[in-house]
C-alpha cells in the first residue's frame, strides 16, 4: 500500500433538483468537480456536518433524506492533495433535498457551483464521486458499504 499520512472522517451530500440534475462544486483545492463534501468536525454528528458543509459551500439549506452509503475502500478513498499530503477518507454519503437558501458559490473552497444533467457530467470529476452518484441513483432501500 502506498504512503498514507492521515485517516479522516468525511461526508458527501448528493442533491438533485426538480429536473433530476445533480449539484456539483468545482473545488478550489484540486480544481476538479465533485459532489459537495467535507470533513466532520470534533463534536459534530455526520448529519450536522452534511448540513453545515452544504450551507458553507453552496448557501443552500438541506434536509437529509437517506443514507446512501459508507465508503472506506482505500482503492477509491485515498486522496492525494497538491501539497503532497495523502489522506484515507471514510466518507458517509447522504441524499438530501433543498429546503431553502439561494444557490451561490459561498466559500473559498469552491470555484464554481452548478447543477449538471446526469448525462452531461464534467469529465474532470473526482475519482470516487461517480460511484457515490451511481449508488444514489440505484434507489436501493439499504445503504451501500464499500
């Protein structure tokens, strides 16, 4: 296994609009598109982290609809940052609906925020995010553990 500097707990939130388009952010840290996601802070639940991260990054208020899955496989969950740090994430992924707020790029963590049709996703998508989206669209009752 390659060098890993840290293990971190993260969240990801899949948000679909009325046209069944998925909300993606172009991340400032790596310049790639991805599902809104982030770290869980000390003393915070995974659902609190999901609501907070989406608000910080998109200015939207959300309600968690369901757990999509928990992802920990090093083959897809190890991420190398431009500064050389390599992190293994354990990510809890949710499906959520918008309850309020106005969409805007609300953070220095995002270069752009917008909805994409499922057939027109950007090519420069973070490597683990297509799996999360595919699992969300599978519409299974039980959560995935990968």
